[in-house]
C-alpha cells in the first residue's frame, strides 16, 4: 500500500511545493488541508491528492480522522513573518504553538510518525560560527523583545515532540529550514511594505521602483536555501529509508549561500538586468538604511549571523544542497515575471 501523507498547511510555500514533488516523484497519497488552494493549481486534479479547505483550529474532527488514517503527519501551519511576531505575538503563539500542539498530541495518541517544521530561529543569537543541532545553545533576548515568541513556540514544540519520542516511543523528525526561498514564497506583486518576507520584499521593491530598505544597514547575514533543495531533503525524510530520519533533528540550509542582507539586495538588482522589461527598474534601484525600530517596531531584536551545520543531514540523509544563490534568484524571477497575473487570494 502506498504511503499516506497528511499535510496541514498544504497551500503554503513549503506545503504546495512538497505536495507537487510527491505527486510528481513518488506513488504516495497526499491528504491536504488549508484555508485556500491558490498555490495548489498544479496538484488539485491529481487522483492521489485529496484536498479539503479548512482551518486547523476549527476542523479538528477532520484532522483526527486523517491522523488515524495516514502514516505520516506534517503540520506546516504557522505564522512565519517577523513583523507579525512583533505586532501580534499572541496570535503567533496561538497558531504556531497551541494549534500545532493539538496535532502533535493526536499523532502521539495514534502512534503516527510526525515530521515537524522547527526553524533556524530556535538558535536565536547563538554565537557559534556554525549552528549544530546537538551542541549549539538556543539564545534569546529579554521578554519585551516580542520577536522571540515565534522561536520560543517552535522550540517548545521541538521539546514536546522529543519528549513524546522518549516517553511514548513516538517516531518523529524535526527539520529546521534556513531561509528557504523560491517561487510562491510570497506575492511579489503585493506592493505593501512589510507584507512579504525579506527575499520577496526586495523583488517587489524593484518591480515597483521602491527603495530596498536595509534594516540597520543590512549587515546581518543569512544562508539562503532554494526550495527545491529543501524539498529534496523532505522527500528523503518522509521516505525514511532504513530509519535514517527517525528521531533526528536536521538543519536544512545551504551554508555556501551565506550573504549579508545588503549583498542580497545587490544580487537581486543585478539579476533584474537580465530581463529587458525590467532593465530600467534595475538601473534606478537603490537601497536605503532604516532603523529596525522604525521598520519592525521597538520590540524587535535581530540575529546577526545564521549559518547551519548540515553534517547530520549529509550523513543520515545523503543530502547536499545544490542550487547557488544567483541561480535561486534567477529561477524565482523567471517564475514571477512570467506570471504577472499571479496574485495571492
């Protein structure tokens, strides 16, 4: 019998990409739930994909039934935008922790394998040159710095899932995406400042001839990872050949793509020059420095460096990210500039 995979948040950036990859590359069945389906157009007609429009905080009977029915549970629903951490921290906690805790408890109750999206942010302001799943400390700022509620919510669920593994022998994998980027991350044609995450916000700024805002000068660095590389790792985790991913924590990032935010802005502007229709946009593009308090609010605190150790993923999964940052930017622009009518609903 084919593997049955439940994806909660199937219409998100990761969920929609994972669903499509499973249907294209595997014989598994996918059951998906989300509040919309606009990113799933390539998958909705597939007979191995059963999708229901719903909310994980409301459709609890559906979730319990499908947790019982499926072999693997992947709860991807979360608010993952720093501006929201600062502006609406309780909503972040309620969805990212409380709603997902209910799903984790169902998976533990029925002894189902759970693959949970932790985050690179759990490491916080850890000073390690490379962040290691087993050794690096998780370092956060004071309570008033509300941006840490996201990382705290994810970290506590990591610990809960780990504890279920120890006490109840629940099979799990925790994966920590490091700044995954690519098509459909956000809507680049939504011009409202702050509506998107960093990568797509910069693309949107060039399209609409707005300055690219470098928070505190853009000296912070991130290790950007193309979505296809991340999905390759997730397929290996779900397959779990010889139990290679069981009770493991994996950093899934590309340390070779570690650049500062200011450098990322330059790379994006440069790549726009390869599109004749946007050459003038690129020529006029400029960056401006903005204080973090002005951009995010006074409760924000930043992370200066975030580089993953991927030794465990290489060893256990045989995984190694392949797409360099320049190509990742090009592939993303190829998609969005060819889909000018693409809009989030």
